[in-house]
C-alpha cells in the first residue's frame, strides 16, 4: 500500500541473545544466533510484501 510507512529492520543484542526489530513495532524472538535473527527480519519483510503480516509485534 502506498500510504503505509516503509519497514526497516535491524538487530539488537541483549546479553548473549540477538533479536530482530522493525520500525513498525514488530519484534522477533530472542535468538542466540545472529544469522537466525537476520533471517527472522527477512521473513518479516517478505510477509509484509506478501500482505500476510499481522501487523502486531511478537512478544
């Protein structure tokens, strides 16, 4: 949708865990592997592009 804000993902570290975050408020689960957190972010962006993103942050 053209009126939606673009999604921008990043990863953050807390202790020995890494999690993916998005500017829309979505958060992925805490992961020990940075690569898995990046994969979570990529899947979130793919879901948004496909229109299947629920629009709610994961807790």
